[in-house]
């Protein structure tokens, strides 16, 4: 069973940065297409961005382009979300998610992710 554990959340001032981590265990990260999602209080969960099995980094373009970047370290079995220039509206619980893609060279986000972490809280406030 694939397990995902997020960490790195916390309280940060507007304009600050955070790097979230998602530790993957059970199976090698390299087999999975990955994504980050977030859910703010009273709102539906939204995708932040995704990354292919073969990419080292990807812009998280599902929200405002240029502030968030996804990195994957297959050797270390860890996924990261680098968040810069944070805004109060980025406050949410952030989740990493995984799915086996239809083929290993698949590019792009998937509609459904089968494995989820428990989430880590990010609060952006002065």
C-alpha cells in the first residue's frame, strides 16, 4: 500500500515562502504521477499542480502561475511544493496525491488520484 505523509506547513507572513514535503513509502515514487491539492475552509478542494513521472520540476499552474513549483526526488522518494510570495488566500490544508499513470511517459495531470496524504496546514497571516 502506497503511503503519503505531508510535512512543512505552518504560519508564514504574506510575501514569505514555505516548502512542503510529501514522503512516499510502500512503493517507489518513480512509478506514480503526483499532484498537490489544497482545500481552504468552506471551499472545495482544488488542484495546485501536477508533475509527471519523468519530470524533476513543474510549475504549479493550476493557480496563479509563477509562485508555486513542484519538485520530485525519485531517489529520495519525496515530493515537494515550493511556495513563494505567499498570500492570505493561500491559507488552506495542502495535500499530496498519487496515481499510477496509464503509461509511464504520460504527460499532464490526471482526472483522478488514488492515494492521498493526511494534509498539512498552511496559514498565511500577518
